[in-house]
């Protein structure tokens, strides 16, 4: 796809604008309009970031200080990878410890944010023209969500729901699906994608885990190409990441941690600025690069 065609494709068509306006009207009785909320993609990294106070945690806290106060949060986490699409719809989501081998203190952390069945239902309605969305009452908040959201809102006073990633669908599907959630940005909902843009656990260099901004040559190449695409607003290579060569193949060996980024990019509108933070490589084969839009 040529860049010019892709940018035109990204622009809001009259059909999408009409759809957005009708959805704004439909859910107007549930939430009044607000200024358009920003979007975040957070490189969540190790679960230990939940209890440490390192430079990446400081990056999350600094970005939180710049955000308007949301009514609720919709999180797309790399750690809820399902067949089909689900949305958490319980009043009180549990804190999920979906990891092992870490200190006891990490398993003692609770993030008791409320859920929002109303937002879950609105999310289901917004996506119903594309896919069936199951209202889930068993999942909760996995560490892709709570380990970073706790640094944005440590008082757990913002309701949080999660939208799962359907592993049977390709990247373009997820990029397009996200656009149907656009109306939520005008209702005070903060939409967060949580993953890691470069995420190859098999090649982690544990001996150099604490070396500053350390990456293998292929990781440096992939980060440069990806960051250029992000900053240039040219998302075609990212949606088509499986066609970009060896560096991308090594950086994104599986889609789970990468796809949350595409949800955030799919929600970007004309005029929204994009900036990077926590933009460092880690342990050779990981990146903590995070993105703010708007």
C-alpha cells in the first residue's frame, strides 16, 4: 500500500464521521461529552515495575501528571490474548498474578479499582457491527494492566475494564477495530494499550539486564525503523510488520505484545500529536518505548 493511499485510508471518512456522531448521540445519556482524551501505549516490561521505583516507573508518573482526569479506563493488554473478543464486565475485577518466580511482595500487591459494566456494555455495542464481544466476569486485571495503571492512578479510584485481543485475527483487523472505539475518547475514557514494541524473551541477555539502553544490533535497527514510522505518521510498515524483514521478525516474534500499539494508533485522529517516552532498549531484546497521542 502506498503511503499516500494509506494516509487517506487513515483519515476519517464521511461514513466513519457519521457513525461517530450517531454513537455520540446514542451514548449521550450515559456520559456527557468531554474534551477529547489522549491515548497511551505503555511499554510495561517486567512485572517488577509494579513495585520498583526506576526510571520507567518515573516516566509513567510524569506522563500521568499531564493527563486530564478520566471517568474510566479501557485497557488493551498483551496478557489477555483470547479466541474471540471479550470485555471485562464485573463490578470488582480481581488482581491477576499472571507470572511466576517473582518475590512474595509482588504477589501481595492489590489494585482494587472498580470495574464498569456500563462501559463494558457500551464497548460491546460499539464493536457489534464487526464482531461479537463476550461480556466476561471471570478475568479481572492482569499485570499488563494493573502493574502500570497503578503508577498512573495509585489510589485505584478510576474504574478499569479490559478488552481482549482476538488471536485469530491479523494486525490490520485490530488496527481497524480500534477505530470503532473513537467515540469513547469524547466521553472521558482513557484508552491504554499495554505491551512492549520489541519483545523477544527467548533472547533476553540477563547478564546485561541493568545495562543502560542496551540492545542487540537487530533491536537497535528495529527500534529506529519503528520510531521513524511512529514519528512520521507512516503506520503501514507497522500494520504490515510481518513483511519488514529480519529485524522486525526478531523484534516481534509473536504479536501479543505488539498489537496493543496498533489499537492506540488506530484511534489517532487528524491533528493529534504523537510523542515518545521511556524510549530505551533493555536486556538486548526488549524495549520500554511508550507512546502518547493527543
